[in-house]
């Protein structure tokens, strides 16, 4: 009878210790998950930078469009006030007009920028 009690007692202890280990693992996993969420949420904020709205630029300004070649730009807009030689690879050239600047890649318009007044 003593053997049966001792065996039953050991089986019960083993079952309890397995449940305790399982429970402690689940609790540890939950703690790690919550800690990870807390750390991740601390980085989920952003600063708001107010940017001034510039209304003094004429949105319909006539500037060279993307892809025009240098000869067509010169025919339409005339001689630039300043030509800045090509720099880099691919070569980027600037032509400066009184109200805007034109950037060329090789001989094609890459971008036009209106000067601030």
C-alpha cells in the first residue's frame, strides 16, 4: 500500500511540476511579448514639422518641359544669361535664365526650377 501511495504521489508531483514549467514558460513568453510591444510602441511617434506654404511662385510659369533638347530650349526661350559647363557622369549642364534655371542631362532637359522672388 505504501508503494502505491508513493507512486501516486510521485506521479502527481511530476504532473504538477510539468504544469508549473509549462505555466512559467507561458508567463515568460507573455512577458517577453509585452516588453517587445512596449519597446516597439515607444518608437512609433513622429515629430510634426510645420512647413511654410510658398504662394509667391507662379504655378503656371512657362519653363522648359522634360525631354526637350538644348536647341529647342534655346529656340523657345532665347539665349540663357549664364551657361554652366557639364559636371559629373552623366554630364549635367545648367542654363540660367532670369526667372528659372534649366538642368540638362547630356542635351535633354532633366528639370526646370523657378527662382524665388
